[in-house]
């Protein structure tokens, strides 16, 4: 079988750190081109834009769009119109509504569209989902805190309108939560902390509920120094679950549970290839809907200006 020929569009930190090694480690998937006006990868064909790549570059089967979310809808539409499969880094767009036409375009072109929530492929996610399927949820507590200067250096777009601010990492927690908990979630209240010089929040506190009324408390903060906190604690009628380190570690009643250690992005690309073989798509937008609802219901609180 011929390898799946992938081009990365937008070659920033996430593409270099995660997509390149994951593609190299995934059988049947090959990186054949990069499109970015300011960055390239030695030994890999390069184009400044997706349009140029499609016109003058090597033959490709799929694109992984890793640009800031404000640009993803246009690029995905171009790729699908050109008959390419599309993987959208998270979040799949700057708005919920702009993803819907892409779903229709993928169906019309008979191509795969994958909204790639990479944190759902963390090793502890599926074991936790299976354990929670038959349990009654009593409460959930999410703590997702990191230093924006360490994890998003020089990424000014993250605080611009459409960049999501602290919800850029926070949506990872929501993507896990919407995978492991049965049923839908609803945002009740939100407090959003906006630096006086930014268009997106640097911190947030949310109160959500599941469809049975179980409370979910979520704390997000980009101002963390020292050790990061990427933790989800679930209390149930049959013990407690703790997903930590971004769902790479699982504890049940404080006892460690062994989970497979394949990397998130390797699993993600294996899933993308499987979707293409099956001629289907995976386009869940529920994490982005919850973020949108947080902005709709949230109380804006102004805090000190942020300077990197």
C-alpha cells in the first residue's frame, strides 16, 4: 500500500515538536512537504503558502493544518476543494459555525475531515472512559495551569481575537472531559480574566454540569510558574479517578493504573490514516462549543496588562 503523503501547513512550535516526529513514527504516513511563509524543514520540499504548494509542490494526499485558528477555515476549504484529506489542529477553527461548511465540503468531495483533539489520544483517556461508563459521577475538578511564556513563546496571536487565550490549552481538558464523561455538558457560569492589553483571557474559572446535574469546577491559568498542573479529578459512586500530566497518568483511589505509553500524536496520525482508509470523517466540535458558551456566559474581569 502506498504511504499517506502529508503536507504540514503552518510550521510553528506544535508542528516541529509534535507533528514531525509523530508522522515519522507512524507506519504508512510520510511527510512530503511544508507550507509556511517564514519556516521550513531541511530536506523537505517547501512552499510559502498552501496555494503555492498545491500549484507547484509535490503530490500530496492530505494536509495537516497547524496555523493559528483564525486562518484554518480558509485553508481547509482550499485543501478540500483540491481533493485533499484534512487534519485540523485543535481548535478546528476560530468559531463553531465555520467548521460546519467544512463538514459539508468533506462529504461532497468524499474526503476525510478530522478535528484532531490530540489530548483525547493521551494514554489514560480510554481506560478512564471505560471505567466511568458504568459509574455515577458525583463531581469533577479540573486544574489546568501553565506558564504561557514557556509553552507559547512569541505567540502573540493567542491573545488576539479568535486566539482563545488560556482556552487554547484549556480546550485540551474539555476535549478529554467530553470524551470520558457520558452525556453532554453545560456551562453554568464563567469568570474570564482579561489583561488590559489583550483580547483573550489569561485565566478563567468555569462551573459546568453534566446532564445528571453533577458539578464540574474548572480552573485555567496562563500565569503559573514552576510545575504545571494538567489534572482532572473525578469523584464517583464507586471510587475516585485522577488523570494527571495531561491524561498521561491514571490513578484510581490513589493507586496507579498501568496504561499504554504510545504518544498522543502517533495515535492521532494512526487514527487519521484509519479514517481515510474507512472513507469517513471525525468532526466533533463539542469542546469548542463549551469554550464558545464560556465566552457567551462569562463575566469579564480586567487584570494587569500582560507583557512577554
